[in-house]
C-alpha cells in the first residue's frame, strides 16, 4: 500500500486510461475523486469499484475546460476529503483533421480541454498543495506531442504545451514539496485508439518496436510510481510508455 492515507483526483476518470489510473491509485490505498464531464454511469461504476476495494471514492463532475466549474468541483473535493495530495490531469480529447481542413472551433476545443484544462485543474488545487508542503501532479501527455502526427496539429500542440508547462511548474514548485511530472503514453488500447480504422491500426503496429499497443494499466502503474515515495526525487520528467515508438 504505497499511497495509504493519500487523496487523489483523476480528471477523465470515467473511462480508458483515467479509469485505470483511478483504480490503480485506489489499489495502492488512495481515496479517489473521479472526474468526468458527461458519462455519469461509467463514472459511478468506477466509484463503486473503488469502494469495493475499501477506499473512499466520490464523483467529481466538471468540464475541465470551464474554470468556474473546476473551481466548484475542487471545493466539493476539498470539503469531502479535507485535502488533496495527488492530481492526475488525464482528461483529454482529439479532433483529427489535416491542418488545411481544421477549423478554428476544432483547434480551440482541443486546446481548451487538453491544455487549458490542465491549467484550470492545477490552479484550483495548487495553493492548498503548497500550504500542506506536499503534492504530486501528473499530467498525461502523449507521444504525439513529442513527434507530431499527420492530422493532429491541435492535439500535438496541446500535449507539447502540457509537457512544457510541466517543466516550468516543476521548477517553480520543487522547493515547496510539490512534484510535477508528465506521463507520455504511446498508442493505448482505449476508445480513442479503437476508433482508428483497422488498416491504420495495422500500419501503426508496424512502427512500434514492441508490435503492440499499451494497456491502460501500464500507463496507470507509471502514475502510481511517480506518486509513491519511490518517485519522491523525480520532478519535471516526461516518462514515455510507448513500446519503443519514440527513442
Ligand atoms: P477516452 O477513453 O476517450 O476518455 C477520455 C476521458 O476524458 C473520459 O473520462 C472523458 O469523460 C474525459 N473528458 C473528456 N472531455 C472532458 C472534459 N471537458 N472535462 C472533463 N473530462 C473530460 O481517452 P483515453 O484514451 O483514456 O485518454 C486519456 C488521456 O490519455 C488523454 O489526455 C489522451 O490525450 C491521453 N493519451 C491517450 C492515448 C491513447 O492512445 N488512448 C495515447 C496518448 C495519450 P466522459 O466519460 O464524461 O466523456
């Protein structure tokens, strides 16, 4: 139980990688607030699963792109848990189109959720983390932010932005007991990757030295590592979980 007594919020904890992270944190002893934007039933199921593990769990509905909404939910979480130790900024979307076809709305939406969302959620908890002289912030970036991708200018920009923000915050907060790291998954078996046409999936697999996609649980274990005492001396890192796709 590496996280016994810790409290955590996972944004986008209702599905995919976020769900796996919420469950992995709970398995290690953390109480977890599960954020989602619209999928209430899956989010409730994650909460139920965490309670079965024997940990406290609450729903924390909010649109991470909406600052007042994240502020409201942060107040609810702090009221319920008393404090927050671990923030996993995982919520994210993609809206893929070549740059020529990409409209401004699609650019803004992806940046609003993937990049502004990390600002909003970190902003509403950071004072309390500094005050308690302890915090673990993990931002889920992507291999696409490191190498770029056809049809993903908005997504790649958002993730590269989060990676740069991670390093800046890590420098600002290192002496205040708060570490800030990123985990950069490669292609991971979630609805996001299931939506990729079979032909393209096949081509992607050929480019991955390990010839398989990541499991959400593999990304989740990296988050647990960074939030446990094993990761105490790590800050400003971007940990790649990509089967060798980018090295
Ligand atoms: P997913 O299965 O599509 O789940 C997305 C999650 O984000 C859901 O819980 C969703 O909530 C939540 N979300 C979306 N918009 C939100 C908003 N405005 N406010 C709050 N929550 C919101 O995605 P995933 O594949 O697990 O991806 C999770 C993270 O990993 C993302 O940041 C993604 O960019 C990153 N990533 C994924 C891969 C991959 O291959 N899958 C690779 C690299 C990085 P609802 O259920 O309520 O919609």
